[in-house]
C-alpha cells in the first residue's frame, strides 16, 4: 500500500524496520539457544565426579530408552536432569523441516540440568539414537539432597559457569573470521577422536549465524582441497593440520 502523506511514509518505514529488527532478534535468539544446547550437551561438560554420583545415587532413577524415544522434548517443563550411562543421544532443536541436531552425546553426558535448576522449560529435545540407559535426577528430590552437600552443589555450579565462559570464548573467537575460517574452526572444535562431526549444514549455519549456502560453499572449498569429506549430516576431517591453517588464516 502506498502512502502519499509524508508522515505516513515515515510510519511505514518504521514498521518495516521494526519487522526486520524482530526477525534479526529471533535469529539471534535461535543462535543463542543452539549454542547453549550444544555446549551443555557436550561430553566434556561433566559437573559430577564418581564420588559425587555415589552421594546422589539414592535419589536417582534408572531408565532405559529404545532408539527413537525421548528423554525430554523442547518446551516441556524441566522437571529432571539426566546422566547418560550408556548409548547415544541426539540433542536437537525445532521440529519437522526445522529440526536441527546440535549435538550427539554418549556415556557421561549430563542433560537438562541447567533448565532444571532454573525451573524453566527444556531448551532442546533429547532423543535416543541407540539403546540408552540413563540416571534420572528429579528436581524435587535432588535439590534437598544438594542442600545437604554444598560442596557438590558448588562443583556443579562452577562446571556450569565454566561451560558458559568457554561457549562465550568460542563465539567471540569466531566473530572476526571469514565464513570459511568460522566453519573450519567449528569443525576442529567439534570433531571427535576419529575426526567425525555429526552436524548438518543447517545446524552449522544456525550456530554461526550465517546462511546455509555460505556454509555449503565453505565446505565445498574444503572438500576440493581434500581437507574434509562430507555426507548426510556427517563430516570427516581428513587433514586436521591443513584445516587448522585455514581456521587461523
């Protein structure tokens, strides 16, 4: 619709900019939540020692899940935290065509604890990839016990804060690089001991705040240089030394 009055033109412009601003804020929120879900689903986030688990064992419920079933879903009230004893779990955000797997975790991973402590909804979904066995710590049972063991509570808190600090460091470190450098850096950080990364191009784009096409182009350049191999939601690093050079350039 066209406005011939000058004031109406200004109003129309403000509405348009406001809509663009809201879209940008929404994308930033999705990027933020994806990073949080990824960071607190990493297997290097281990807030509890074996001794700590021994103290907390009386309030733990042992559960088994078959492939395709969920421990929890995004948006549900976070009533419990889960410690994976065996098996693999996909951490993802969104549903259907918007589903983005941000992490695949295994034994030793703690899931859902931050949302549980905050009395919020889960920020992501956790779905069994293989047969999974977990310890479930219900909020109403574990909080009183933690109150009796402040040292364990403090270690858990410090682990969470350290993970947030590390996430911030990683994001800031990526900000001043080209898309090719960002993708290379992320692949180095996310590769397991065998050089495997189980992230889709859409998930990488969400984490980096760039377009899927730009991620595809960056991976294509790395593939042409024989630095990586790519498959469906799977990337294998072939030359980590060369990838490091690209990431640092």
